[in-house]
C-alpha cells in the first residue's frame, strides 16, 4: 500500500482489484486500489469521513457500501 493503515478494510472488486478504505492514516480519508496482476497501487477518492472498524460490502453491481466503525 502507498499509505500505512491500521483498522482499515479491504474488499475485492468485480474486476479483481482490491479496494482498501479507511483506517488510521496520516493521509486523511484516502482509499487505494491494488491491482495484483500488475503489482500497482493507486490512490482514489476515499470516504467523506475517516473511520476504523467499519465493514466494506461489495454488491453484485460492483458498488461498495461502508458501514459502521468509529470516526477518527
């Protein structure tokens, strides 16, 4: 990952990439996409509020819902 995180969540997307969200990080509400096929990681728009201990659920249509946890 580009940013160190504690308390984050990761979920595999329909295209095989891994979305990493939340957690305590020095970079605010960032999120990252990890592509294991190419070995690359890129920063993407994160949630509006930084949180730890949340859930990340992927729906069949590819959308991801972040719920719960505590804000930091």
